[in-house]
C-alpha cells in the first residue's frame, strides 16, 4: 500500500493532457515490439499514447479491421459509437469516425456530443436489434474503463450488445496489426461530415422504469448521493433525478481529463475504481449525508456502494444482497432463470443461490460469458467480483449485455425503499445465516513461461489433497457453468477456496482466496495456495 493511498492528488501526479494528445498523433508504433502491438484483453485494446500503445495509427487500423469484420459477419446496420471522459477518448473517436465514414458505415454518435457510458451503448444496440429491423447494429465504446488518465481504450461490441468474444477480438487484433505492419496503407479515411446521431442518454434514462422500481424510491424519499468520479455518467444522474423526481444529488459534477480532484489508489496512482476504498476516500466523506452514496468508474460499467452504517461495501457482499433481493422481487423472471457468477466471486453467492432454490451458473472471469444467458433469459443476473453486473428487465428480457454500474447503483436505492434496510444491514443478516467469509486477492511473482503454464494448467496437475487443514473437494481448470477453460485453476474445500490466474500485464499471477473460518485461516489458504501452484508449475 502506497503511503499516499487515499490522499488527494497533487500537481506532480497529473498528466500533461496536451502532451498526451499530441503523442497520440505524433508517435507511430512498431508492431514488431510486443508492447506496441494491438492486443485485445477482456475489455478491448488499452494503452497509453506515451508508450506508443494507443495512437492514431492503432485506432485507424483497428477500426478498419472492425469494418472488415462486420462486413464478413453480414452486419450492415448502424454502428453506435460513444466515448468516456479520458483525454484520449475524443481523439480516438474522431479517428474512428473518419475511417467509418470513408468505408460507408452508418455511424451514430451522441446527439448532444455527450459522454456515453458503456451500458448506454449496450442498451442502444439491444434496443435497435429488438425492434424488428432488417439489419443488425453493433457498436464501439472508446474507454479504458477505470484505468489511469494517461490510458486510452477501444472496445468492440457486436450485435448481442456485450463484449466481443475471443474469436472476434483475435481476428480484429491480428488484422489490425497486419494493417499497421503495412504502414496503414489499407486504411480508408475521410472527413466525418455525414455522421448521424442518437440520444443515448434520453433512451436509457426513459427506459429505467422498466427495470428499476423508481416509483418506490420516490415514494420512500430515499436520499441519494451519486458521484460519477469524473466519468461518463455525470449527466445521466442529473437526468435520472429530473425525470423521476428523485431526491438525488450529484455530489461532484466535475469532469477533468487529468482527474486532479481524485484521491490516489492503493499504489499511489490515479485510478477510477469505485470498489477501492482509497479511490472512494472523498466519496466516503458524504456517507452520513445520504441514505446511499454511489460511485461509478469512467465508463460507468462498475459500481461502488456506500452506506451510513457500513461505509464502502465489498463488491462480493453487495452482489450477494442484490441477488437475494432481485430473485425475491422480480415475479416476471422465469422460475428457472439461473444466477451467473464468475469463478473468483464469493461462495456467499453460492449459499444465497442455494437458499433461493435457483441454479448457479459459474463461468470464467470476463463478463462476455454472461451474454448468451442474458440474451435468452436463461440467466437473470450476471455479476463479477470486480464490481460489475447487470440483470434482466422486470419482464425478463435483456437490458444490457455489458456491465451497468448506473443500474446496480440505483438498485441499492430500490432495496432501501422496499425493505427499509441498507444493503450492508442485509448483508449482515446473510452472514448470520450462512457464515461470514473473508476474501482477498494477492499477487505472486511468476515468469512469462510460468504464467503461460498456469494459463493452461489442468486441475489434475494439482497433487495436494488438503488445503489449510481441509480435504480438497474440487480442482477446477474449466468452469462448472459452461465448461470453458478458466485460464488457471481453482481449488475448493468445504469452508475455503483459492483460484490462481496469470496477470495479463505484469510478471505475477493473481491468487484469489476466501475462507469462512476467519482471517488466520485465509492467510493459511493463501500461503498454501502459492506452494501448491508453484509445485504444479515446477517452480
């Protein structure tokens, strides 16, 4: 933990925004250098213009590759495109529009030239494709999500509205790198003078009454404080307050591409992660002024929930409460609709799901795995341990197939309005029934070779038969819900588990661990987890 974690940013912490934007246009990547290639992670291509990892050359090539990909898939409808508040997002959006215009793609930008949260773009794609058009729409979100201000991000969402799967992103990335290697000569560009518009904010806000009980929130007079953390949701919250007559205050409406008003994250960096207590330090100062205070990251796909009695809720805790509440208060959902969770989310969710008599659908890390279930209604809720989730409308149809931090933040107010209790009080009640787990994620050093070995590790390669004094009951290398590789391994006992996955950006692997037997037992699980994994990797 950095000594300045949770403290206000200083001038020395801030990026030079003009220099960053200039670097976007001036610096040209060399794709023979791995760090300068187009690489799609779980949420698109990300990097900094300063590092020649996110530049005009990249975005032009990626967009040209997307044009070719969608043509190959027979996608001929409009392409919705939106950006967040990062400094590189506007330049990247402009580059993309030039390429889309030259290729004859009907691109639709925000009607008011406003920022577009990721869930609002997903909502737009789903709404268009559900309206019976002869063609299909897709979209691009220009955002690096909660990443630091120096970064840019570029994500493709196909017609299902959610994050593209690895088949699509691998093709797009390979084609983009091929185009860059050829000097971008295959890229078509033109002045984007014929670009259409779409009212992302208006359509999203007007539809909220079909998924959230806003009338209950209004009747109960729930006092809401919403902090966009300088992100794309800033004007959405004021629009929600106005349309539905809610007692809702935007506690910080400031937008600054350097994020000079932020408090520093655990490592001393500016980062917009609403699940981090260090990032949310300034938001926490408002916890006694409202019944609920919420935070969102830069593209509003993540949520942070602050209550007067509990402070900032652990994301796992809130997901468990949200699941318990929703499956008891959404009679329009199918009786057999499952609960989706990632492999590294809390076992508290498993126990809640079992008590509800519902089916648990456990998948690898990445929200893309929830998309098919949300589309066909077989999964009513999908949530990640990193404070990202979405769920179905009241009638059981798809709302978004990407994470929706605005939605989950509003749900906290509905929960208070209907139950008369805060989400943190409700979580305490869950622990009285099912136990009180301790959860933590740590990092362990690993070489690139070891990370590659871990990504392909078979659970049967784990030779240990006990973990922290308990018999091991499962050694998983594929997810129980869909049989997809987890890119690592998960080891389970009756009262604890750990999962190990390689980092995509650093020479470490991540150890997620949880114990229902207390902090000391968790520490034992973590220590043995490292020994078990290192032995399996031949360290």
